[in-house]
C-alpha cells in the first residue's frame, strides 16, 4: 500500500483551504460521487464548535498544540487538468463544515469592506481601516476559490462616503467568485445537483444589518449547506452578541473566532495515490462492524473492579442500550452529567485517573454502583431519545414529558443534568429514606401534594430545566449561558451528594438552590426572549421548530394529556400565497404572514385540506371538523368573529382579549393589528408560563 502520512496535524487555515499565493499544497478538494451527501445536523455542528471552544478556553497562551479532529484521507486526482487536486475519501463532513466557516468569514469580510462608513468608525480612521479590510477580504475569498483575481478593480479612493461604481461592486460580489472558468471552488461536489446546492449558498448568501440587527441571508430551502451556515452564524451570534457592542465589533469578534477555529483544528492527513489503497484505508477507518467506543475500553475496568460480580449479560444489555440511543453519545452524557465539560481524555476520566472528577464519583461511588449508574443511564437515554414529544405518547405535566421536551429543544446540558438527578433513586441511602418509585408518566397534577419529596424534586427540576431550555432555544444560548447554568445545577447537586446523608430537608434545600439559580438565569434573559419572539419567522428553518414547540406548550396549558395526533404541523392562518380577493394586503406581506403571530397548530391532514384558503374560508371549513382538538381549541376558535365568542378558559383574560379585539379584522380580512395582537398574546402567555420558578409550566399549581 503506497500512502503518505503527514508528520504534523493539518489545519483548514494553513493546509486544506490556504490563502497563500505560493506553496499551496491543496488547490481543490473534490467530493466523489460515491460519498453520501453532506448531512451533519445542528447538534453535531454545535457540539464540535463547543468542543473547540472548551479546548481554546483551556489552552495556555503560547501553546502551539491544536485540537485533534481525527483523520482525513485524500486521494490524488491524476485525471484533473489542474495540479494539487484531491478527492476526499474520508473527512467530507468535517472539511465541508470548515469550508462553510470560511464562507461565513468571507461574507463578513465582504460586508465590512463594502460598508466601512457604516461601521461606527471616525472619519480619520476610515482610510487605514479600508486597507486592513481589503487584505482580510482578499484572503477570505482565496479560501473559497482558487484561480485568477482582478485586484485593480479594488483600487479606489474611498476616504469619502460616495456611491461605489458597478464594476467595483461586481468585483466584490459572490457572483464574481464563481464567474467564468478563471476561478473554481476550493471544495467541489462531483455530483452536479448537490454541487449546485453549495454554489447557490456561495452565490446567494449575504450579511445585512437592518434596524441595527445583524442578519444572515441565505438559500435555506432544503439545503444542508445553508442550514449549517445558519447554525454556525447563530452559534457565534449567541456567543458574541451584546446590545452594548457596535455591530462591527460583533462582526470582528466573529471573524476572529472563525480564524481561531480554522487555525486551531487539526486533522491527521493521509494521502493515497490510487483507489485500491483508498478503499482499503476507508474500510479500516470506517469498519461497518460494531465500532470500538470509550465504553468498550471501560470493560476491562469493570472486569477488574467487579471481579465475580461482573456479568456478561449485564454488559450486553448495557451495550445494546447504547446502540439504540438516538442522536446522543452515552459516554459524553455520562461525563457531562458529572459536570466535566471537556471532550478529551474520556477514558482516563471515566477510569478515575483525572483529579478533576468530582469527589463523590471518584472516591465514594463503588464500582458496582458505578456500573449500575451507567446501565441506568443507557436505559433512560434510550427511553428519552425514542419518545416523540409531539405524538401524545407521554402525558403532559409528567416527568417523562419534561424530559422529552428538554431533548426536543436540544438542551443537552438539561438532559445531562436530569440523568444525574434521576440516579438519586438508585442510591441506597436515598431509597432507605424515601420509599417511593419514580413516577414517570401516569401523574395527575391534582395529586401533587401527596407524592414523595423525591418525586417533587424530579418534577420541579425537570420543569425548571425545560423552561431554561426553551429560553435557550429562543435566545440561541448554545455556547455559554446554558452550559454554565447546567454546571451550576450540578455543582449544587454535588454539594448535596458530598454531605453523605440525605433527608427530605436536604432535598427541599436543593430545590430552593435550583430555583435560585433559575431565577438568576431568567432575570438576565427575559428582555432578549421577548425581543426574539418578535423576530421569529417561518422562513428561517431553525425558527420553525421553536414556534412549533412554543405553540404546543400553549395548546397544552392546563390540559390533562397531550394531543394524540400522528403528525402536528405549523399552519399559516393567513396563507402564504393569495388566490384572489379576501386576503391581507401589505407592502411587507411576506414578512408579516410568516411571523409568529400568524401561526397555529394543526394535524397535517387538516393543514393540507386548508391549503391556501382565506381566513374566512378556513373558518367556514372548520365547521366540518367539530371533533378536531386543535380546531376546537380557543386559540383557533378566537378567529371566528361571527359565531359565539371564544372563551379565554385557561388563558389570562386580558391576554386573550387581544385575540378578540375588534381591530383584528376588516370585512372578514385580517388587519395588521391581527398579527400583532396574536403575537402579543403568544408572548404574554409564554412569558407568564416560562419565567416563573414557583409553579409548573403547564399548570398554575405552585411548586
């Protein structure tokens, strides 16, 4: 086998997408047709960015080590007309993600270079700034394409704010990058249909600032490249956004962080010269048999420490559960459930070779209890990840409903905190004091006062964490605030464990501690939450699930069970497309009809039957659907201004009156007030439900 293994880790910045004019080792990477399509999901991207962030935070100044992201196999493309062209045999998902980071860097560079006079700089600094921005812009475009660039068109005197010539605007546009045959993509997908998706994202994406808000505009319709570009942008906005910062400062910090990701992420590069060797390497590194995991490495630890208590059957059940868990890494959840955020040295950590492991797990937990805990976590995560939040197979107000909701909004720290908490029911000293099984699903909130303190603790903590996860989802807090809050929950929990004695007073004190942590979090996030609800838009893919979850919570308020509908969808009240007369007209119709205030929930079958009917036609048609739970709900019934007035029911009457306001309709057609009032109703109700640490999300029952 003829291969070449590079002696040092290769980075996207210096090697895979280098902007150097000379000495470039790789001009273009081609993803061959046999590769699966780029399909990393949001949680995978966020997890990688978070892991790199944790690595960078722990890195000492001057430390030249870089974060290891596995191996990449490239095959020299001997058939190409160009030099230094390689096919990607293994590593497409990672390389594509870093290419998208380079695209975001380019978009920000382009905006700053094009609009230096809008960046809040003083006039005397503009000239010096433009020179710096031009250099950054040139480097960033060379990471996306290689070939010939016309730099003379960039040579303008721009100290004065004036209209820019058309040839200059075209030169710095996305279309210039892909114009003609003089420049080619640094990353190209061999399948032309798939490559077209990537080209559309490169060509149609843009950074804009309106109403002092930074936005990413991209081609996000069924396009994984656009969706993950948005994910990277949203993650970094969540990390650096502040109302007190100039927009240019935010953009500059995002660019700087992107540079850090590109410079400090390394992969072991293996180069092959023929397809036979490439496939052999691919099979070795991507064995289709059961893959070795950190859990497999721990098997020896348990055999050694459990001795005669070790059971092959118990181990098999543990491994079977691990394989059935959907979208969650068991080992990662175990480690983070103990408050350890790093993703390096996992085996050393779990085998008690790292002092940072909390004292309880390192010194007080027996090997037998440790094994039981892992088995319990594997079974629990299997249960949580395979439950469908929207399909009514769990009762609302229940522990399992909260856990399913936490998982649905991808509040990973919330899930990891809860599996730690739930292990209390397996600790002998707790079981001796509180002799009641965990109440998972069959729970009537009216009987709350009769249950044990431990089950109250589970309901309250899961309710608080679900609320925190909802706020985090709306406020895009994936990078910092959520992990910090989750770890603070775990710190209080570990203090509780380290006491070595457990009674009901201790548990009640822990509940009070968690409420205090939650209050602090909510007080910081309320204003941002309210503002972000105003910005929710159906055309943003990440917003769709947020709106669906928030409305589902509103529909379940005060209910005794979840809606058992096979497929729940978002429905536009005022349709997206007009057919004839009787429709809302406005210069900003597209924005308004896709806003949160124009959304309701329906089963998918009903959604299809409504189609593009006007609001009046939908109300008339709904009379044929008397047994439909969503149609009968007061949120839908409030649309009918001709029939009996809808009752506020479980909702605050002053909030519900917004839905009944006479200004909402004119001649049976929604007015602009209709959308604004419904959005305000949603906002007021959700704030009242979520930002409370003394009562349950769906029920006014006090903790």
